[in-house]
């Protein structure tokens, strides 16, 4: 999550410092599609063949399954790397489910969900025709612990027995990680430190992709990783700036019901200006008629132009990903140590102006809950500090008086200097104007990209009042609430996401109790109730959930957008 759109690979927690992902209530295909065929793009039945072009702003860097940090296996990466489980490739809420991929099912837990067992399907092969074994999956996970290959999801280090101390296969003296057992070539068993009912979701991460040990050449593996998916890498230039994928002849549809793999080739070009990407998709000339983007949204001006053209509007997909933009407080900095000050700001916030600052209601939805408004997350409507659409200045002044600031106060709001972004100067100015009505003078402190990221993610440098955002590693309340509000995840030396330094034993305990549940339908409302409990402490103020609007080329068919990723699923696209 490094920019104002979802990247095709790195779309998860660690990168959440700087990016917006799209959120909302219901995902769908192109806007003129009826409910019956909401996933269809251009008219006509999709067929195999042709060349798909992908026009992106950001490069698909670190194309190694150990180093990628994805949601649901990523977009482009999931064409090459299959994992034990994967996301359900369906529109909307159906797409938030986890389904088998290399495995025969989503995993068999023991009684307390501390041991998970998987069995591989028959007939699984790499691009060279050699068989995929559980030893390869174990090795693929182990190499993700190597310092040279850092960057992937951190959960395995925390969840696996012995994971915190494991140095990776290059330095383990051939011992391997004992908490991953492979009693035979088709069975793999994971031993966890604590109950984790959501382990099947974690098994969608690219770290669970098989890697044949004999083909592993360390940091160079990304140049030609061995494919287990429907496509293989035939070109990788400038660390993912230009990727060319061709069919993997040894991939079998019989073992993979999720990926359609319609195009013969997929050409991914990055480093393009976002305005240029949208211009090319709009014009759909030559190869661009069969083009998509996995990381570029339509902006307000572009959306207005597209909306006035019925043919273009028919090629716009609306997507929703679990993401929340919010105000963060550091209670170790005065006056934010006073809950009434934080509550006053919550009442003073004008969410309408914040939404307008990022392009209006077509591109963002106001938020009063930290959890995104999707059932899979356990969304439970609540508003502990009702400010209405445009703020409640009177209530804010009342609380300020109770806090000892009857004459108002002056605070500094830290924001990113990235214009047009959800943490940028436009949103900061909107908040400045709203809080002024409540007697709060807001001074703005803008920081450039890396400086902003380093400052707000540092427990030692964190300001008292700043803009922040968070996206989900998978569609559940767990990876949304735990990193931000579990006191045991406060990091004093390193990237810290618990910005409010909340360490409430009752919150920590409830997180543990919910994690024991393997019935995720039962777990969801408990995450929602916990969200409400945390929200009442005013350690953050939710502002809005972004919405994605993406254009596709005129010859693109079978557009599928799930509530898991919020963006077009490249594995479903056809161009013939």
C-alpha cells in the first residue's frame, strides 16, 4: 500500500503506512451491468487466446514469493504463484471467502486450532513438469525467514512455534523449521504458538507458494521464479518494471478451478503516469483495447468526463477493499492524553468536507466505524460521537470546556504533502476548517513521503495528531483490529502501527478469544462488538472509506471485482 491505489502485488499491512485502498458496501462489475451478469465486461462470451496488456504506475518489484506482501496472493503474482489456499474469484461478498488452491480443502484444524493439516491435490506440476511436493512448500516458507528475502507478511514468524528465532534455510545448518512437518509428499502440518482460526486466510499469502530447493538462487530467484500457476515469467526487466508472462504448459485446469487463464500472454508495463494510463484506456487504441490497470484509479475530473459518456461509463468497474482513513492520536503527547480533547475533535470533524477533499461521494464514503462496512469484517454500525454530516461544534466546545480549554486550544496536525491523497493537504485543510468552528486552531505540518512514513510509524517520533490509514491483509476483523489496537503489538524500535499505544487487557483478551474460533461466521460479530468497544475510547477518529473506480479497455471481457481485493481480478479477464 504505497500509493493511492492498490498495487498488483504489495497490498498489505506493512505497506499500509502510505496508501489508500478502496472500500465500500458492495463490489460490482462495470456500472451498466445488470445484477445477473455483474461480472461481465465487454459483451460476448470470453474465450482463450490473445494478449492482455497491463498498464501500471508502480513496478511489480521483488517478484519472489518470499518477499511479496499481498492480500489474497496478490493480482499479478497469483498468476505465477499458487498457494495452499486462495481467495474465491467471485464478485462482491462471495469473493471474501477463502477456498482451496494447491490443497484439497482449506485446512483441517485440531481441537484448539493450534495445529493445521493440509493435503495436496493430485497432478500438481511446476512449469518444467516436475511434481510439486509439500517439501517444496515447507522450503518456500522457510526461505521467507531469511534476512536477504525480507518483506513478506510477518505472521508466520509470530504464529509458528520457533518462528521468532528461525534464521531461514541459508543459516539453519540444514535443520529446517521443526514446526512445519511433511510426513509425506502430499501432507503438510503446521504447529502454532496459539490458536489461530484464520490460518486458512494466511495460507493465501505468497510465502505458501512452493519453491524447489534445487532452483533457489537466493536474491536472484525473482528474475525467473519457478511457476506453479497458469503463467510463467519469460521477461522481468528493471525489477518488475516490465514483466512478460506466457502460458505454463504444465498447469492444469483440472487442479485449478479459480484461475481462468484466458489470454495467451500478459504484458505488464509500469512506471507510467496515472493520467496517461487513464487516457490510453479511454482511447483504447491498438493493444490498449485489450488493456487493464491493477493500480490506477479514475480521479474526480476523469470520472466526471467518463460519466458523461455512456460507452466509457460501461467500462468502469467499481470496487471495494477493506480500508479506513482516520485521524490518529498519540496520548503520550499533550493535550491528546485527555480523552475529552480526543472526543471533542471526534465531534468537530466534518466528514462531508473530508470526503469532498478526496473527490466526493463517488470516490469515498464517510466512516464512523474503524472496521469497513462489509459483513466479512464483522461491520457493526455505531457512532460513539455523533457529529452528523458536517460536525457538531457545540458538543465539541462543551467537551473542551470540561477538559479545561474553555477558550479553545491550538494543536498541530501532521499530514503527507502528497496532493490529492487521503492523508494529504486537502484533507488536512478540511479538518482545519471544521475544527476552527469548535474553537480549535489547527496548525498544519506537511511532510514529504519517506519522512512522513518514517515519522508516523515511529513510536519515538510519532506526533500527537496526524492522518493515517489501514488496509486488511484478508477480509476479517482480525488483521484489521489486532495490529492497531493489540497492546502486545506495540513496537518501540521499528514500525509501530498501534499509534494510540492502546494496551487494554480486556481488548487483548478478546482478540485472543476470537482468534480461537474456526467458525468465521461466528467470529465476525464479535469483531464488530470489539470495534465498538475500542471506538468509544477515541484513540482514533474514522474519516472515510475510499472507493475504487477503474477503467478497462474496450475489448476486455469478464471483469470480476471481489470485496477481498476491491480491484479487477486479472486471473478472470479475457480479451477475445
